[in-house]
């Protein structure tokens, strides 16, 4: 597989679909997605589809990753995030992408086999500023809070208050959660302003695995 050429075509498709954040596109262009899925699924790695990674979990579609990161970075220009928290490491793919957009990344996974697999997948490329944590993501990660960016790869009925509390002034959170009707999962953006005020906005519908409590 000429992964560089295939990744370039994936990025071209994402740009054609409306992604305009060049830093996000560059990050997606640099991370070899096929290394984070089973060998049998590698030929599908650069298609715009989610793929199973075991234990009932999936790796998100590239277009969804791009959209969430574009929402997270809106208005930042070329400035990297100082400290970012990811809920749901999964296979480690998004953590690798995030490491290109932030000075520090903390990624929490509640399923031990996936935590171990992500560590294995990331070993060849993991920079020192990316830290993988085995723990209950619903609780966030208080020891390194506050974060100027929080992103979740699992959907809850509502965004946990622990995440909002760990958001730094001027920070932004993007996560899937149910809309006001309680019937549709959408992308929720939460901003904490410098004066402490909180603002929420709802965006397009998505479909993520459920956010669970505890560790396994």
C-alpha cells in the first residue's frame, strides 16, 4: 500500500467535502490510519467509513474526525492547543492526530485491552507529549486539568459535568450527546469564556458508541 498517496487522496476528499482547516488536514495527512486497524481491514483504512477495533468499539470515519477537530479549532488560526484531553483512546488513531495539534495530549481509555493495543500501535510514533491513561473517561482526568480542549469519542445522554468543570477559561469541548428531544445524537460544542460563562451549541447528527462508566 502506497499509504502516502492514499492518505493524500483521503485528504483531498475531505477538502472537497468542506473541511477548510489546513492544520487538521495536514495532521490527517501525516498519520498512517492503516496501522491502527486490523491487517484485514487495512485496504479500507482510507475510505470514509468507521471500522471495528474490537470489544464493540470503532475507529471513527475520517470525515467525522475532521469535522470534530475543525469545530474544536474554530477561530484558533495556527495556534496549537496547550493541553488537550481525549475521552476514549480506542486504537490510538485520533490521539496520534491530536498530538500534531497540541503541546500536551492526555488520552483516557476504560477498556484495558484497547489501552494496551493503543500503546502498542503508538509505540513507533508516540511523542513524549502524548500520555495514555487507563481510567474512567466519564470522570475526565482531574490531575492534569484544566484543559483548553476536550474531545470525546463516545456519546453520553448529556455531556458529563466533570468534563465541563475541567475545561479551562477560553477552552472548548466537542462531544457527541443527545439533543433536547433525547432521540438524536448530535455534536455538542461547549465554550467556557474567560469570565466563566458557559455556552453550548448543537451541530449535526452523528452516531458514536455509548459512553460507559468504570473500567474493564
